[in-house]
């Protein structure tokens, strides 16, 4: 089941030990060696013949103690005395060795037993993730892994309503409602706001069948929604200034938490491209690809500054690999109540001057 090499006596002072176990890799039986160094672990897989050659150069050469665990007995081969000693003891491991090379990942929201995942086309009737929906399932769980601790940090008395702006088909909206009800055991309501009536009808039907009584979907635009009483506001991939409308709604409601994943940055890109006065960054901004990248960073950087001005601590980070989606930046604002710092307004003014920006859309909708 396992072979452990201990009591290292070689020339590399960073090596500590090796653990070896059988593994099934690409349908081939191999032995997986996990080398434990002082500051890291390194896994090296070998076919059985190669592994035996490797072991001959390690056991009794670089490692003075080898411990073999089998279903029948535990064996230890000790080279630390005057002569090697082989000892047999009763088995300490009863379970058969697992040949699984990769451990089953523990998901924040497991696929099995969730009717809404099935009805939204993520899983099959028996709770298995549909092959074409693997990326979407990973994204849903990654969102929950991030949002879970943020929602949990909101004092229970202040967590009453979570609003998902631009909910679309409601993948995240359902995930949040499920997490609130079944993990946090919270009575907080979850509302998905979506412009398309057919999506709202579909999602309300799925929510009813799933028994998520605290979840509902409302038809309407982000800028037209009454956000009063919102504890946490979420907006994922709301296009261009719709992200700003969502942030403004969260600020107006004095939400404890605002989380947005921006999509498109057209407004600031147009501002940069049509700037009349030369700027110190003209050598960059004459290239379209650099304008696009700068527009994204400047747009989101100013968004973070405006959130800070209105009393939020902010973080901006990538929340999922860009191999799943290029729209992978998340802006998180947690309310701290320290609002109105004039130094932040100076930073916003300087940033706009550097890039030739007249006004950031979020300034207008928040009244700055």
C-alpha cells in the first residue's frame, strides 16, 4: 500500500523523506514517488521497472530506513545499526491501496442532489456533471469558494438580502441561494435581476421546483432596480457601464458587500482614444492592444478608488484561470464606513489627467 523512505543520509541537506504508493496514470500502473524537501514536495512517477532501479539506489544507500505497509504485514528495513535489520509487525493499514492519482476534489457545492443544477443543464439526472458543462461547474464552485467567506463575514443581523444584478440564466444566483440556505443556514433572501422575461420565468420555475423558497428573480434593468435593503450586491460580467450601475446601486444601498466581475471597458477606452491633449503615455497608447489593456486596468482601478471614497475596503484579483474565461478579474468591496477622504478624489483626478479621461461613468452615477 505504501513505502516510506526515512533517515536520509545523502548529500542534499534539503531532502527529508520519500513516500511511495501505487498509482494508475494514463491507465498504466506506476509507482508515484513524493519527495519531501525542506520547503516543497515534488512528485515523480515511474513505471514499475524504473521504480525498482530507482529504489536500489535509494534504500540502504541514501535512506537508512525503509518502511513497507501491506495488507498482510508491516515491514521495516533498518540500516542504522552495525548490520541491516528486517522486522515484521502486524499490519496497521487495512484498506486496499488506492490507485487513484488525483484525489476527488471537495467542492463547495457538490453536484449530486441539487435539482437546480440538473434543470439548468449542468448535471445529468443522476447528479453527474455534463461533459460540456465542466468549466461552468468549476466557475460556479470557484465563485462560491470566494463569496462564501465574504458572506459569512457579514454580521448575521445585517445579512438579509443578496442581489445578483444581470443574473442571466442564474447559475451564480442559485449557487448563492443554495449556499445561504444549506451552508450558512441563513434566512436571507436572494434576488436575481434580469432584463429578459424568458430567463426570469425559467429561473423562477427552477427555483420553485428546487424548493429554494428564499430565491426569486425580478425582471428589469440594473439601473431601474430598487436596491434598498440590499446587504450584498453581486454583478458578474455586466457589460461596460452596467457594472458601474451595479456598483452605484450597492453604494446607494450602503450594502455591506459589493462584488463585481467587469465585462468590456468601452467607455474609458473611447475616452482614451479621443483624448485631445497629449499624455506621458502616448508611446503606449498609440498601439491598440495596449489601449485595450490599459483601459481595463484604468477602468477597474478608478472603480476601486470610488468604492474606497464611499467607505469600502477593496481588493482586485483574478478569481479563475483565463483558460476558462478571459473575464476573470473580480473587484471586492467590503464596507468599512470610512468615507469621504479627499485624498482619494485627488488620486482619481490625477489618473484621469494621465490618460486624458474627462469623466469615469461611475463618477456620474454616484454624484462625484
